[in-house]
């Protein structure tokens, strides 16, 4: 009798390294997402990149603008919020500004946790959409990893934001909600433009659309569906959020 080597079932075959997956996300995204489908679901590299860039951005904003000025700028961009502040006593306004500044700083510092929660929620929505709506067979871990890599283009926007600040942007004109010239809203005056139109223009962001394309490709690949199904899942939810956001901005902006 001869010895037979039995290959264990369920093992994950060697795949791309995290750095290879990172590069392929920009140059050959299908390779990255196919690798994820094969069972390689490690996402720590993009997460670390997001955290490092996020805190670098926070440091530059804090040094060049300041958290209080960031909060004051947001109030100036909202006529209703500015009217409410004008009706308060000096003591009440100061207290309101302290709270607003603390919340702004807290959002920056809690960025990694917010990122993970947001990624989990989006992954659940995409998972339900692609599996129940289009007959896919994706797993949560695969969708979550796809999302982590698909958001990598946002790093370009963060780097652009840092560059804009270092180039000497006036602190009182800095808009934390639209800090880089990657969308139509960056070329409009947020005060003179209708709030709903400005929200819509800001949503038409080249970096966001790039990431949505990657989400569509990755979701379709890991779910084993048509590419069009992935696009409908990613762009469909985005379009809904854009419409709702523009409506809220028009009503309360």
C-alpha cells in the first residue's frame, strides 16, 4: 500500500499580500476583490491607513484652524443656526460654543470607532441587498473587507484637504464638511447657494463615485452576481441618501 496525502478541505489558499491588495485596489480592483472572495479577509492595512491619515488631518486642522473656529464656521454656514445663536445671551452662546467644540473634537478623536460602526452598518445593508435582492451568496466578512478596501480613494481626499490647509486656507473660510475641491459644491458659495442645491452639488464628488464603483465591483464579485447588480446596490443606496440629504438641507438648512 502506498501512502496517500489527503488535502484538508476548507483551507484558504495563499493569496495576495495586503500591500499587493492595496496597490491592486487602484490598478486592478478585480484582483483585490477576487482575492477577498477566495477567503482572504484581512483588512487591518486600510484601517491603519485611515486612522493614521485621520489623525494627521485632525492635527493639521487643529493647528491651522482650531476646533472652536471649525464649529463657528459651521454655524455661519447655517442661517437658522446663526439666528438661534443671536437670540442667546453671551453666557449661553459661550456655553453652546463649548459644547459644539467638544462634540467636533470628539468626532475627530472617535474617528476609528465611527469608521468601524459605519462600515458594519453599510456592510449589513449591502449584504441584505445583494443576497436577497439579487440572489448573491456573499458573507458579512467579505462585504466588510470589500468596503474597507473600496474606501481607499478617500485617502486622496484627506491628503488634498491637508495640502489645502498647509497652503494657507483662511481659518474663517474652512468648511469641515467640504474640505477638498473634489466635488461641484467646492466651487459654490455655501451661503449664497440654496442649501438643497449645495448639498446635491457636494454629493457629486469624484472620490465618492470612484469608491462607489469599487464597492459595486467588489460586492458583485464576492456575491457571485452580475457586475450590474453590484452597481445597483451601491449607487442605489447612495442616490437615496443624496436625495434625502438634499431634502433635509433644503427644509432645515
